[in-house]
C-alpha cells in the first residue's frame, strides 16, 4: 500500500527531514511505480538534498 509511505514522506518533507522523505517516496514508488505524486515529490526532494 503506497499511500502511507507517500504521506509519511510529505510529513518528513514538511519537517525538512529530506533524506527520510526521499526514502519514503522511493518506498511508495517501489510499491506503485506509476504513482505520479510520489514521483514528483521524489524529484523535488532530490533537488533539496543537493
């Protein structure tokens, strides 16, 4: 189930815990590779980590 991982990633993102957010978004995409919201969030958090 990918929604909880996406939502947890959003919570980490809001707390500026970018690496944990990245892990959650990646996990959501492992479960549902076509999940566009997680894909976009992962791209965003990758930019913030750099």
